């Protein structure tokens, strides 16, 4: 599961970098708005995946007891 955490962190980091870089522009067009929405959706999905992974790990630990 350690690789999953690294992958999720990389995805979230890239999303944050994209948001920071897109903030440098003065005017925002429809493509920029759509890109931000995609970034937000990816961030939220990553968070949900991490939560699901944590729950799976917790359940596996409980089964071993």
C-alpha cells in the first residue's frame, strides 16, 4: 500500500502545481475553468481513494485479530 500513498501524493502534488501555474494568468477562459474543475475532481477522487484504502487496511487488521 506504500506505493499507493506515493502515487496519490504525486497526483495531488501535480494538481496543486497546475492550480498554482494557472493562477499566473490574468484572464480565465472556458478551458481554464474546465481544467480547474477537472483538477478539483481528481483531488477529491484521490482523497476518497485514500480513505477507502485506509478502511481496507483497517478491516484487514481487524480480520487478522
